[in-house]
C-alpha cells in the first residue's frame, strides 16, 4: 500500500499501526496538501469497526480536541476513513523517560478529564483508555491531548438516549486488563466510573513509574484482578500525593449509573498544583537544545540598538518563570474527597514556580503558542540546512 493513492486523493506514505481489524497509515491529502491518518479495513466486513468509529467521531465533531473525520468511503471493497493526523502517543514519551514529573502528570490529568467528560456528555464511554490511545495533537494543536482507539467505545444510555443501561455481568475479562477498573475486571459492564478509574491508574503509573500488578510481566488477567482487589489504596498510591488516593477512593465509591463529579476531580488536581507551587506543563514541551540551536543559527547581520540586549546574549537557560507570568487572579477552594482532609492551600493566590519540570525564562520569542510553533518549524528547517 505504500506510495499508492486511494480514490485519486490520498497518497499513502507509511504504516503507523496495524491490528486484526484495520491498518492505520500516514498519508497526504493531495487536495489540501495536509497530513492525515488513513484507516483501512484489512478485510471486507459488514460490521466494520471503521464505520462504527466514523459514527462516533461524527457526533464528537463539534467538541474540542477530538480527531476529525474528513472523508470516508470504500476502495476495492474495503472501508476507509481519513481523519486528523495526531502526534506521538504518551506511551512513546513514557518509554523515553520511565516516568513523568508531577507538573506533567497534573497537566495530563487536567486535559484527559476534560476529554472524558466531553465523551461522556455525548453519551459514550471509551472502555479502553491506555497510554497508547492518548496522543499529542499535531500542528497548532501540539499542546492538546487527543484520545484515539474508539473500536470498543459504546453508549451507556438506552435507545431512548435518556435512561442509563442496567448493570449486568459479562462473560470475559476486559481487553485492557492493565488499566481496567476493578469492577470491569470482575466482569461487570462498563460505565462512566470505570473510565475515570482507568485514568487514575494511568496517572499513578506515569508519576511513580510502576503499578503493583506489572511487577510480574507474565501475570494473567485473573492474577491482575486479584492484586487490584487485595492491594490497599495507601500502598497503591504510596509514591503519589494523597489527592490521588482520595480520587481513587471517590471513584470506587460511585454507583454504576452515577455521573462522576468531573469538576471536583479537576479542582483536586488544581489544588495540588497550587499547594506545591507547580506550573502544569508537559515534560517534553521544549528543551534547551532547541533554544540553543535557534539562537546559534539566527543571528541577523545588523543589530538594532533596541534588540541588542536580546540578540547579543547567550541562549536563555532553563530557569524559573517570571513572577508576572505566574500570578493567579482567583483562589481555589475545593471540598475534600472521601475521608481525606481538606487540601486547601494556605496561599491559594501565591505566585507559582514550576518544580521538577524544565522551565524557560521570560523573553520575547516565547510570547505565545503560535510563536513557539513557528520556532519549532524553523528549528526543523534549519537543522536540515545545517546538518
């Protein structure tokens, strides 16, 4: 399929992913010259998962930070959809680093709670949340998180779109046993609470670099379920702030048809950031190598007096943010979760300083996201010209 054109419009460049049902390719839309992800069925099917994913994403089209389906069709009897091209998955970054900083984990948690709430408000539950299905955006969306992998997504409402489905037992363990909730591991039907529990497991894994049931890489689904049942909240969250323990306790207490309090969960993460004076940011946003490279190769022939102090200095070093950038105009006060004490910060309006995560001093070139994107693109171009 490589270098072949689908419907005289999509030129396939390389394979990105393959599973028993379909294959995902990186392709170019010859009509718009933009990169897209092209999903094609492996075999003709009347119950194509690609068609199911198209229907789900079409209902999420108006919601922020979800993949967009641009075109769908069939080629040689195989269904396909052309959708948004996404960046690297969180699994890629996790394998590179082994674990993430607290600032990064809080940023991930905040973004994913927004995505999950939007998905639930649209009437769907994901049922397969894992780092491989969470991607950074591409292009101008490079700081947003996108959830992929909708082949197991399902509705949690009855056909009338009003009544919640009834709880019942299933006959098999969930496909994603590592991050699945305890209830789904016990073969109960999936609901909104289980997506949240999966998210909390992901955040614990990212922050501590481990999960107790991953100590044995050959553990069976039954063994993993047994560990989840027997391990205490305290031991599971041993390397995490107490807010994670409280969030997990709250989620485990939810009834099958109960709606999670998404705002309270986000506020818990926000309070944790405020209490520890942390600026939430991804660990991989930008690094010193890119900054040094840009300052090294971009030296104008003539230097104006106004800009001399910026152009003649060395590349800015990673450091603390200017206090002016970190002022918050409102205090944050949230209720405690479960039996945890109130985690309200004594200095809720204090200036924040990032910890554990690389920071950049204030300078004009990094005034907004669009400018940062432009510099990233310039960096890649100059690196090709100056190998």
